[in-house]
């Protein structure tokens, strides 16, 4: 948890965040899954230039299991690229 917390950009609610992290791990979430979700969120924040005030508090991110969220892939430059990727994933392109 400490390694994840050290990377989290808005460190409010550490005690609650830890409680929710422990609960999620007991229910089967892996460290790797949570870490990858955090990587995705950090990339999303950077790509969208999200101001600090709009970044979730750490306690909220862990409470809401936000590592399970699907963040827009910042590597896509256009909506056409997103559409093409979706079509490829369905085998239609």
C-alpha cells in the first residue's frame, strides 16, 4: 500500500484509503491490478491536464475501486483512431 500511496497525487484520507485497500485485497483484488489502474489514472490525469482540485482524494479513489475504471487512452490522438481500434477489437476492420 505504501508504494501505491507514494505515487498517488492527492494524498487525503490515507487511513480510509488503507482500510479500503486492505478490504479490496481480501476480496481478491491483486496489487498488480490496483497498481496498473493507478498507472492508467495517472496517465489520464496527465493527458487531460487535470487540475489538482479535480483529482480524487486518495481515500475516494481506493473506496470507489477506481482501479477498475476505464480511463480514456491518452495515446489516441483522434476519435477516428479510437473508432478504428474499437472496430479492430470486434474483428470488423
